[in-house]
């Protein structure tokens, strides 16, 4: 039976565009990293050849860390697919082994999750070949294609890291049967690694620090720190010394988590609450159905701007409260603060000096340590609120309600934007408390408000419009997640790699500025205003495209959606 579930998982994913799309994306990133000095993956490698085995092994390590969310998507879908589709009761009634079901789905999804990683080798190989044809870089920067770096990258980094991460995430997903908890677990692993990395910098014992790194980077870096350029150009490190012990330790942790999850997994439907439902009518009541109907008030639906505003407020309030009370949001916000607060206390120290923790220093520290979580929360919940009705299979009911597409869109959009504002207020409070703890009481609240609730919130609003647009068009919530994430990453460095410096092309790009105590935003104010206005109008176009293409009804094919979008646009023009 294990072979049956394993083969089913492979067939399901290999027919899906998702693994192939991310194989292309990873390959494209590595292609640019190979042919350009402007694109760096995992740092700079100095005089080492662009396609050296050492570089390939490093890149496999970096992508094994960056693809935690991608691995989550594959394993979470494999774990909860049957429960979401209502097939679990049928499967549980068959003579199926619990371990075959559990491990068959896991190994199939894990094997598919490795497919995008092969983009590292394909991108590096294609980049070296393209450079030989077009001479973008000096030919001396490239050597022969060495397969050992790629094999060792897969064996030393990809497989152990995926077994460690995958074992934990799959156990969480299949036991909670919830996308939220698997996503939170993935974020917790990422944050835990970042926090642990900061703590391990002060560990003088190299052997201990090498063993404590769950992804093996510290063991790899310490083991190769004395390698010459020639060794890095020709060699790749394998399972040796503390790197071997590190890989065995954390692979064992992942496998233990996987085994423990299998022991906890209930191969049956969960027991329903034993509470009895209250009867609609009390026992012995002689009220007839006709009499009940006579008691009900007769109502007629109202129309007009007031009704539309009530619908908008109700939609926005419902979505906002649903997010703010969710366990996932609370945990992600706490994890973000845990990563941010230590940085606030270290923000005024550098190069052996100690500065006053002034407000703009706190703002810069917040941007560097907390905004990663803000983006994660925004990207995740933008997809969650758009796909909520379809995932819970109530979309046919909600689609039949007398609400307009733009009301639904704007209600969900304002809810997420309100969440962004709450996060900004929360971290502003953390900054003020950090200043107080360090004995600095000159809080420039107006700087906090202008920078975080105006300038930065505008940037989040533009990115949120893009995320809604992608999710409205995407055939899959996870595909929408990763398109937005990859676009956000690419938007940060692709333009520099192409030697294009224009805020009119870089999405949400605005001029760099210095906030002066004497002159405020001058002489940058005019440029900031017009570029924000430019991207605001562009985001409005994305919003218009999103709600005219908004998925509504059973017929979600592109021909039907194009027809509906054309009709909607004509209505708005009228």
C-alpha cells in the first residue's frame, strides 16, 4: 500500500505546474547569478570561479533554506488533501495501513520537493554555456563543469535539510490538519534559525557551534574556511568530520519528529463534540409551521449607497476580526517581535561606538528586523482571505449573494491593510519601550508616524495590491504565494543586474531620501510625492483588474472570466 500512495503523490504533483514553475524560477535565479556579478546568492565568493564546485554546493545550501516555504506547500498539501476534499472517511473505511498512508504521502511529496532544487544545476550550466556564447563575463571566470559540487550539494545540504524540515512540518500538518499551523511551524523554524545564528556568534567553541546549526552552514563554513581558491575551484566537501556528525544529528531529529507524528496521527475521523443541539421548538409545543411563518416579519431587500457601505464595512470588519483573533497571526506577530526586540537594543552600537537610541535609528532597526515578518503575514493572509470561501467550499453560497466584486475586494483589502497598521503600531510601541529601557526619553512620535504609518504603509499598500492581483488570477493559493515572494525578491536585485536604475520600473520604487531635523523631507519631498502617486495609480489599475477578473461562480475558466471581465469593465465605464 505504501507504494500505491507514493505513486499517487508523484502522479498528482508531476501533472501539476507548480514543481516545474519553481524549477524554472530557481534555474532563472542561478542563471543570473552565474552570468552577473550584480546578482549574489549566499554572498560573494571573491576570486572563486563562477561555476566552481564550492559555489554550487553553497547555492544548494542557500536554496534548501530559502525553500522552506516551498517544502511546506508540497508536504502540507500531501498531508491534508484528503481531509479538505472530504475523502478521508472513504479512505479510513478501507483496509489501508496507517503507516503506508502516512509514509507513502510523505516520501512522494518529499521527492517532488527536490525537483525545483535541480534548478541550481540547470541554471549554472545554462549560465556558463550562455556566457561562452555571448561573453558577458571574462571567460577566465569559468571553469569546466564539475558534477561533484552538485552531487555533494544535494547529499550534504538538500536531503538532510529537507528530511529535518519535512519531518517536522509533515507531522504538524497531518496531525493538526490545518494549513495555518504548518505555515506557522515553517516560520518558527526560519525564525529559530535566525535567532540561533545570532546567539551562536558569541560561542567560542567551534565544535559546539557546528553541531547546533540545524542546516549545516556553520559546520560547512568552518570546515572550509582555510581552503585556498584553487581548492574551492576544484573540490567539494563531503561527509567528513563535524559536518558528518551535524548532518546525522539533525536528520535524526527530523526522522524522529516524523516517527512521533505517525504515532500521534489518528487514522480516523476526529470525534465530534458530544453537546446536544438545542431543539428549535420546545417539547410539547403545538406551534404549527403555518403559525411560525405568520410570526416572521416580511422584509424586502434594500438597495442604494447606504447598503453598499454597510456590506463593505461588514466584509472588512469580519475579515479583520478573523485575522486578528487567529492563532497564526498572534504567533507570527510574537515571532516577529522576538526577532526585532534584540535588534532594537543593538541598533545604537556599531564599530566599537555607542550612540543614543534616537527615533530614526529605531525605525531603521525595525525595518531591518521586523518587516520580513510583515511581508510574510501580508502575503499569507492576502491569499487566505481570497481563497477562504473556496477552501471551505462555501464559495457557491457567497457568490450568489447580492454583493458586487469591488465590495468584496475592497473589504478584504482594507482588512489586510488594517492588519498592517496594527503591526506598525505594535512595533512602534516596542521601539518606544526599547528607548525607555535604554534611558532615552526623547520620543519623536511624529517621525514614527510619518515613516511607519505613512511612508512604509504606502509601500505595503502597493505590494498588497500586487498580491491581491496575483491571487485573483492564480489557479492555486500556494502558487500565488510563491509568485508574489519570488517577484518581491527579484524586484530587489534584477534591475541592478540589468543596469537599470529607474523608480518607474522597480515596483513601488521611490527616491532615496534623508530625513533632516532642520528641513524635513526637503529637497526630496516633491519626488517622493510624485513617485508615490505614480505607484498609487498603478496599484489602482491592478485593483481594477483584480476585481473585474474576480473568480465568481462555478465556471472559473478563462473564457468565462474574460467575458465577465469585459462586461464588468463596460458597467464601470457606464
